[in-house]
C-alpha cells in the first residue's frame, strides 16, 4: 500500500463502560478514540456489494489502513467527513505479509454497538 493512497484521516473508536467509583454501578457506555489513522476509503463495486450481501453482510465501503493490532468488529470508524460507520466482520489482513495493512468492511450509519 502506497502512503499517498492513505489520504483520509479517520478515527477508530471502541466502546467503554464507566462505573461509579463508590458503588461500582455501571453508569454509561460511551465511544472513545482507540486510534486516529490515515486511510483509503472506497465504495464497494457492484460485484463486491453483491458478494457481501451473499455473505449476509451489509458492507457499503472498504477502509484500508496500515496494520494495527487490536482492531475488532465491535469497534466503529468515524470518517473524515464525520460519518460514523460500523465495522462488518473481522478486519482482513493483507495476503502477502499479513502485517502491512488491514481492510475494514464498513456500513454507513451510527453503530451503537
């Protein structure tokens, strides 16, 4: 992946549950920043979209980032235009080294978890 193709600054968020320090009672879930990374964002082609639907997926776009540990399907991506996208399925590592980049299939719309 050429660095020049990673031209969108996106935020990867994960959900954190806070607790009252005195009672231990669960208070609220909130989305917090896990990482801010450069990405390539592509809408899925018609063929990719049909294949994704065949797998019971709702993927609408592909977000490609440099490899990073810890990203899961339970997270979400906030695009540089403010759109919030849920991650559909596990991140896909590159075929050659499996440590160069990750492909995240995302669906548009707010993902509250």
